């Protein structure tokens, strides 16, 4: 575990404060065209858990149903009710659909790692790209049980990592795990994101970072 540090800790920036990239129509236009073709050429289930409906695609996303409508470049939860997805949600979902629509399968498991064991991870995940797991460590430093309760709201299931841990199924065969060690007299609280090493075959590092932001935002909204 990491020794306690003072209030000068480096914390991740909030990517949703970046007004330059905040609208779903700013996502990769090639990705939107692929979604449009999927909708035009298919009916019913096109991939595992991905369904075509009139004008768009629907898939499960953190215990809710996410809808993508390429004609209007819209991404929404449950017919627009309640808290809506962020740009980061959209980025990750569209990158995932881009991957599987190219005929790729989720790779076989190669073992759990954190972000620093990804190719280029030690360079990328620093400064403004520090993982949002640091925010979870601060929020749940003394209350791992509350972390587990927050996770249930978003479809997380308790697993055996750290002192308290959750696992989220992002897509069939693609899991994202969170391990928390509470603070004590000697050590500060620590949270690690754990995922399969082959995640880097599906997403570029900036999308993996975005997924970490998505998970943290949901667990902090509790």
C-alpha cells in the first residue's frame, strides 16, 4: 500500500469540464456511420446484448439501457429519463461498438493487470491522465461497505480482491474490477482498477482512461 500523503496529492481532472469535447456529435464520425449501417442492415439482436430498435441501437450499460440514435447523434438512458450519459460514456460505448462491428471477438483472458502494466501505461497514466480510482480512494477511504452498496446500484458484484472489491460487466467477456484497501493509522486508502491485459487490444489508452472516469463518476453519484 502507499504511505499516507498530504493534501497535495495529484488527483485526476474532470474530463466533463472540457467544453471542447462535450457533445455526442463530436465523437468519431466513422463510428457514427458504422452504427447507422448496423441499424439499417439488421433487425433484433446484432451482437450479444446489442439490439436494433426503430432508428437506433440499444444495449445494457451499468444496470440501465443505453440507446444510440445515429440520425440525431443522440445517446440516452431509458428514453431520456433520469441522469443521462456523459461524453465519456459515449466515447467508450462507441469505441466498443466500433471494435465488435469490425468482426472482432473479445480476446481470451490473459490475466488481470492495472493501468501501469498496459503498453505505454506508465507514461500515459500520469498528470492529467491519472486514473479516477484516486477519487474513489478519497471518497470511500473509511467505508468499503458503502462502496459495495454504491456498486449494487450500477450492477456491480462483490468479488475477492483487496479488502473490498466490485466487478462490473462492461460487455459479455469484458469485466472491470475495483479493489479498495481502507486507510489505517499507517497507510492511506488505496483503490486499484483491475482488468484483463487484453483490454488494450480493444481500446486505446485514452478510452481505457475514459472508462475509468465513467466507473468513478457512477460510484461517486451515490
